C-alpha cells in the first residue's frame, strides 16, 4: 500500500465491526479453568493516551451467543483516543490526552463461557466531529500507558 502524505480527510462516525471466535473462553477438555471470576471484586484496565493525530477512536467489545442470537455483555471504551486539535490548515497543533478505564465486571466474566463469539466495533472521528478537513502527516505520534488494577476477593478458609 502506498499513501501520499499529507493525506487530507474528514471522518464522522465511520464504523468497522469484526466478529471473531471467543478467545477468552477456556476450552480445556476437563472444563476446569484456573481463572474464577469470584476470586476478584474488580478488574480494571486504565489507559492514558496522548494522541497527536487529528483522528479519534472509540472501541466496544461485546460477548455474543450465536445460538440465542443475543449479546451477553459489553465493554465500551467510548473515548479511547480523542482527536488532536488542528490549526486553520488542518494540521495537528498539539496533542489530546485521554484517560479511559475499562471495567471488567463479574457479569462480564460469567458471560464468557456462554458466548461463542466476540464482536469488536471501532468508531473513527476526526477533529470537530468530521466537520473540517484534517491532514495526516508522518511526524504525528501516539503515546500511551496502561495499568491493570485488580482487587482480589481473598477468602481464607
């Protein structure tokens, strides 16, 4: 693929969806998983991102049961990356910093074994909700940090 830079574009709620086999489910033959949702009060992933691109991204992950045709549980990262501000020429004039927390609930972990598919939905927006042309240059960058926060439920019997 060859792309001429700068690339000029406008995006307002462009969505991509992909359905994959449930990679979270434990398909071991004995049916015994070493992971038990009851062992945790809370599991959270905290993400801090500095985005120099004038392009924002939202992501959702849904656990789907194709037999009953239902979504069992969903996790949303509504503003995983906010688009960077741009100048009057559409070039990025700084960075946007976004802090996102993804909370994995007990209900989500319980829905893993009853779901055979995972649906990912990515939504893209440029600065100003696609209301103005932006330019993509090769010197833009994204820096991010992620932390896993776990609160175990320890039962000493």
